[in-house]
C-alpha cells in the first residue's frame, strides 16, 4: 500500500484476465482496472496495482461475489 495506491494479488482457476471495479462509494464502483492474463507458469496468479486512489476505496472482482475495501497509507504531509 501507499498513500494513493494498492496492489491486489489474485488467482484465477485457469489462465485468463480479471477485472476489478473500484471507487469510494461501494454502490458506485465506476472505475475499472484489468490484468490482461494470468499464467500457469505463475500458478494462475497476478498482481494488479490500482493508483490515484482516495482513502477508503471499495472494490469488487468481476464475475465474483467477492468484494471488499481497503485503506491507503496516510500521506506524510497530513501529519
């Protein structure tokens, strides 16, 4: 995590892409980020970094009921 970014580690059942919907309002996840493909050489895992985030961002993984939220790290300028 950073003050304005977060990396998500995900695993797919078979090689393929995944899409993450995110935003600060859990009822309006209008931003998206896509990892083009996972690979069997990496156990069908991938890391997707979301940047330009605000605190208390919510996310949902496409085609799954999985959702969650995270907090970015505080900015040093705020302290």
